[in-house]
């Protein structure tokens, strides 16, 4: 008599699910290295958060016997946390640096505007020419005023007047209300006439100025009268005065009678 014997089969070994722990370690390493560079704080934060989550999930699998890489998962979680900390530090450093750069640019912009002209009436600020008798005031206290034009007859020795044209003279007054002496050397008004902006030649003659000379002390004024040759049909005279290289030019639109 024979007996059939059947031995029980040994259970198949469980497959360890170590992928999450390994991924956490890799992402944690990359995130930590990214966090060392402040500019990459955003990358460190993203990778650090993912590594922390994967590491904790992987550690949970180890507790349930589904994985056996406890050390790898734990290390990945720790590195993920470190990457998050570094991302916060990097963000603070980056934003502080950006704010500092913006502040420096604002200071530079303010310093460049220190000598910009200002006009209480706001006409110069709007890009419009001033009217006769208006005064433009600069930040350093310099004030420039141009009078209304007056027709005159050049004498026989005058230079720059064309027969058939009209001659007008304007008075330019520059007051130094600042604290330092102002060097007026080279300051010479320019003029254009009519709607076409034809250059108005300066008339040189007795009692007519060519340009300002010398310096003006604080609290003092300098006044000169200039003559211009204007086409007979012109209805306006546009006079431009630039009081030195440190000041912007300003224009006056003068109506001709």
C-alpha cells in the first residue's frame, strides 16, 4: 500500500517596496544642495517638501513590514527638512538683497534729480514753455526770469539785423537765491521765431548783451538785455535759457505785438 504525501509549499518571500525611501533620499540630497545657493531657495523648498513627505511615507512602510530601508527613508526625510530650512534662509537672503538693490537705485535716481528745474506754476513740469515774466526756480536756488519782448530800432553799428525783419529785445534776469556762488560764464539765450521755429539771429550792438559773464554771489542778481532779429510775419519768439551745464534748459514763449 502506498501513500501519497504532499508537503506544504513555503510562502513566497514578500517584495519590499523601498522606492519611496530611495526617492526621498535622492530628492533630499538635491534639495539640500540647492538650498546652499540662496537664489535657488524655491527649488530647495519644493524638493525638500517632497522628500520629507516621501521619507515619512517610506518610514511608515517599514513599520508595516512593507519595506526594509528604514535608514534610507529616515535620512531622506531629514534631508528634506534640512532643504526646507535652507529654502527659508535663502528666501530671506534673496529678498533682503533685492530690497537693498532697489533702495540703492532709488537713492541714485533721487541724486540725479537734485538739479532738475521746478516751477511753482507747474508749466515747466508739464513740458510747456513759460510765458513772459514767468520765473523758473532750480533746486539749488537759482531763478531765471525772461521779460516780454520789446521792439526796438538797431543803431547803425548793430550787427545781425536783416533789412525787412523786425528787431526785439528781451531782458533775462538770473537771481542766485542759493548758498553758493554761481558761475554765469557761457550762459547765452537762444531764440526761434514764428510757427516754423526759424532761428532768430542775435543782434549785437550798443547796450545789448552777448552772454553772461562772471559769477553771481548768493542773494545777488545778474541782468542782461539781448536783441534778436525776427521775420516780420512772426507772431511769437521762443527764448531758451540754459544757466550752465548743471541746469536744464527752460523755454519761454513770448508773444510779439
